[in-house]
């Protein structure tokens, strides 16, 4: 972790979860943190605030900051499982976006304590990886491949789109520049790479094909996350939002400043949504890949 306060939070969290600091026992005060880690008072204050936010500690008047007693929760950690935590986290993220997922929020959803959750997952970073792995696992890869590389690539991207459609936060959870090496996600990527292997393409080209196609799906799915977040924040669907601004749109189109846009959007039967944009882009990706494969075969 980069920030000094996060490293201290991680260490104190470890002491609490592993029992070095027991329930009701005082955690280091801000002055003790300053002395032990050599940080500023503002940093020490931030450490204790983060631990309170996670539900691991609480302030007792006249005593100080102490470790939360897990028995104060309505259920004990023994009733929790990693799978249950992940399932609830995915449900929260599906409704409200990834930003809404926190250990404290999950503790409330699970009727438990944040400290109990840390006995099953190390923190949000690991939790998001488990969520992404579970999401990919919902779309099992077929043991038998359809004939032809194009049909295989199309199937692979449709499966990935279904994962993102069901879980819009996946576009934010999965990174190509800093990939999370999760088993089910790597299985999907391996299946895609095999679809274009053996076509006369070199290794660098095969890898670039796989990453660019995965980027296409993720880019198309990025709007899904925005849609979910906007709905959670406002309670208004995209269709309702557009209807509420139809007068503004009509004024802009009738101004004459955007003649091409005005002509195409007012044509009868012209409808565009995220699925139709994905379908159009998918076909163009396959068309372009066909040219590349054709050159390699010749």
C-alpha cells in the first residue's frame, strides 16, 4: 500500500483479526501511533478514523478507542462464509455500484460485525477479486467449441458481455493494465486466445487480439456502470432521463447546428441502446479480425 496511514491500518487490522488485540482492549492512541510509526498527528487520527469506519474499533468515553466486541453483533463470524460474503457484496454492487461495497456496509447487510468479515477476506481489494471471479464463473465455458474461429470469438465475447450486463461493476473491477489473476477470468481469456491460435498468427498478435477484444467488451460495458450509478443516485432510469430532456434535445436539433444528427435520429425505426451498440461493434470487430486472419493464411 502506498499511503503511510494505510500501512498502519493494515497492521492494526491484522493485530485485531488475529487476536493480538482482543475485544474491548484499547488500540494504540494517536500519540502512540505517532511515536511507534513516526507519522504526523493528522495521519494517526486518520488511522483511527479508518478503523472506526470499518467497524473494527469504537470510542468508549473515558477509556479511548477499543476493539469492537464481535459478540455485540447479532450474529457471530462462525455463521459467515466467504461465499456468502461475496454473494451479498455482488448483490450490493449490482444495485448501487462498486463504490457502495464496504466492509461496514456488508456487515450491516449480513447482520454481523466488520471484524467477523475480516476473518474470511483480507479487505476490499481481495473481495473485489473474489466477486469478479464469481461473476465469470456464472458463465461456464462450453467444452465443445463451435466450428470456425469467428463463431468461437463471437461466443466468447457474448459470454463476457452477459457477465458485464448482469454485473455492471465488472468494467470497473477488471483491469487490463493491472490484471487480476483470477481463475475464472483467466479461463475466459484462455478460451478466447485458443479461438485464434493455429491460424498463422504470431504470439504477439494473438495476445494483442485477446486484449483488444477484452478491451472492446469492457469499453462497451463502461456505460452499464454509469447507468447503474446514476439510477442509484437519482432513482431515474435512462429512458426517464431522456424523456425529461426531450424539449432541450428538440431545440438543439431544430437549431440547424447539427443537421446530420437531426436527420438520422428522427428517421422512423431508428433506435439505439447499449445492446445494439455492442452488437454493431461486435460484428465490426469480427470483420476486422477476418481481414487480419485472411492475410496470415495467405
